[in-house]
């Protein structure tokens, strides 16, 4: 039987998990240790305003804002333009799998908000090789996609001279592996005065950790393609909007539907990625549970869900059949057979099961 955290629902399948003698997982320990700082919105507001004051009117754009067409990024773009009155440029990473529905939302909303916008395009051959490598190493393309996204933001901010880069990762995304993943360093930096930060050391260090995991030839090719416009050590801060502002998913969705032309059905999470069901399926094959467990566990840890409510959500996330079309699109894109990946996922699952 799997050991499970006594507070959240995380179990032994979650990578980097550890349990103390009371059965509490390390993610709960880390978040509860810092929770007062992470929910002190009076102080957080002042930190965010400090960052705005530092850049407002001093660059070609106050901020570059990534927009995927999803609820969080759209809300952040609305807030920065309407509430904070910043001069922003929006951008969308065209990773090869952007849904048509998301694209229509993006094109309509940037006109509605009257902001400049561009799609960042990539060499298809590079994407194919990077995704294939990511799937081979980590079973899913998400690692490559995340790296490309961060690199694109760094490059764009330097190219267009944006004072900062603002993103809309939700708290459950930021804190699902708090104190263990690379993103935790960005959170800690965000909790400091911007005047105390050495952005060059911070970002070169973070990117270096990712580079270490890549094949050298691929790493050199990726870096040459993705950082071609970065001027020396010209790093701009990644600012997590929801690190400084309270987050309520239902309120955000309701607000967007009432105040904007954002048009999405009831299934709005990850609707912007056409192959998301395929990545969910591969994760499930490998981990033996829904990929969303660490995020749902954060909501339990933070008191947003009870354990029973979380269990019901997780049960609804289980895929009972292989998403054939999405799997076909993903593996056709990288020109590889899905069979080796499925076999590797099943082997991984069997190995993990021995540790339960």
C-alpha cells in the first residue's frame, strides 16, 4: 500500500517526496513553514508595486506578458492594462500545439484590450528534436515546452526592451513542488525587494541547471536559437502575478465571462493545448495516478479543498481510455512511434510500485 501524506493527498509516486516521522510530506512542511509570508498580501502588494515603480515609463514597454488564451494569463493581461495602466506587449509561444479555440480568443482579446501582440514562432525541426528528446528523457514534451517558454520570455524582453516579464502561473502550479523544484528559487526571489536581486546570477544559475540535463549538441542548438536577441547579461525579472495577489479560479472565470469576450466552455483548463490529453495519459501510465495530484494536494494543504473533495476531483481526472487522436498528433509531430514511450512508462510504473 502506498504511503500517503497525513495532510495532503501526495503519495510515494510524487517525485522528490519525503515523509517525516509524523507522515507529513516535505512539500507540506515547506509550504506551511512559509505560509504566513506567502499570504501576507499587504507586504506582497508593496513588493509588487515596488516592481512596477521601478519599470514604469523607463523602457519601451513596462512589461511583456505571455498569453495562452487560458483564464489566468487573460486575467493577468486585463489587470495589468486596466487596473495598473501599464504599457505592455503581449506574446504567445506557438509551440506547435496551440488550439484554434485559444488562438481565436487571443486574437480577439488583444484587440479588445488594445495591446500589441505577437506570436513567437520556432523552427519546426528544432521543436521536433527537442520534444522527441524530452519524451525520451522524461516521457512527456512538457519539460521542453517549459524551457522554450522561459527562454522565449528572456529573449523577447531583451529584444523589445520590456521592463519585466509577467506570467500567470496559479498558486497550485507555483507551489506544487515547493522548495524542491527550480520554480521555488523564483518564488524566493519574488519575496525579496527587487533592489536586493542579482538577476544575472539568478537566471544564469537556473538555466544552467536545466542545461545540465540536456544533450550537449541539442543544448547548444537550443541556446543559439532561443537566445539570439539577448544582449549580454540583459535579464529582466520574471514576475509571478499571483504570488502578489489572491487567487480564486471561480471568481476569475466569472469575471472574465462578465467583463470580456473570453469564450470558453466548461472545460477551460488546458484547453489551449491540443495534446494535453496525451500528456495526461502518459503521466497516468507512468505514475499510476492522475498527473494533477501535486496541484490538487496543494489546494488541500492550503485549505481550499477537503481531502474528500480532492479525492472526487482526482477520480474525475482519471482517463479510462487512451486519447487516440491526441497521441497520434503528438507522435506524428516528432515522427516517432508511441510504443517505446508507452513501454517505458509501464516499466517506470512497475519499478515505482516496488518502492510503495
